[in-house]
C-alpha cells in the first residue's frame, strides 16, 4: 500500500526568491512532539482551502489529501535553482503545481516523486510544469529508468550512486538506488553531500579491509 509520497521540487527561473516568498508558510508546531518546523511550501498559499474543507475537497483541488508540514527542507544550488523537499499523503499534488506554474509562468517546476510503500517497493516519477501546463511526465518502472530519473536531479545523485555501486561491486537494485540517492544526513540536512561513506556502509556494508 502506498503510504506517503516523497518529493523533490526543483524551481528554476529568473526570480526563485519571489516563488519561495509566495509559498512559504508560518512555522508549524507539531501537535504531539511540540517541535517547530519551517514550512517552505504551504498549499494554503497556492490554493486556499475554505473553512471546513475535508479530504475530498483537498484531493479534488490540490491533487492530494495533505501536504505534510513537519518534514520540509530546502537546498539552494550554485546554479541559482532551489530544491524543496516535502511529502504528501499518498498522492501527487499535481493541481497545486499546475496552479503554482500559472502564478509564475516564467519559471519551471520539476517534481521528482517516490512512493513510500509499506512493502518496500518504490515507483519514482518526474513531472514538469510551466505556465499552467504539464510539459513532461516520466514514470519509471525499471532499475535503469529509476537511475536515469535520479541522475537527472543533479550531479551529486550520480556521484553517490557510482560510489555505492563501486563499493558493492554490482549494479544497484531499484530499492537500493532509491535509498542511496534519497537518503540524507538528518544531523546535517543543509549538507546532504557530506555523508556518502556512512550511507554506503549502511546499505552496502562496510568496505573490505585492505
């Protein structure tokens, strides 16, 4: 069963800061753990839900029942693009991204998504939106296609996957590829490229002794 979908939204264009300011929400306090989290993409700032809106309304107007507010992070790239990491409940927020692309028609929004399933199976996909239109859709169902999807995210993903396969001595499976590329250091979320050895050891096993 598909539980959540994990997303990486890549925003490119002439003024990504305007996009970030438009969709940024107020800090979210978790009702159970009382932890405070930055909200980088607030669906209410894109398509406001009326008071009393239920899951059916949000699914119809957002494309998903819920955008999780306690697990978002952001990375700025030297190229000027911005990556927003967030999760949704079960389905992809296609309608939110379509609306967002109409709000900023001179920007491109590329959404990489992976289903988080309780059986361990993952199905990555890529959707690209610009000026109110979906201009690209890639659904990958094989290991090779999966690697292509993630390699398209950035060079860091490609480097980490290569390091893993060199350590393992074989091509990565679909699940291993997802774990390798999607994982990040929870202690240093602002630097997801500083933990390669640790993640490789966890997934592939430690390096053999010389």
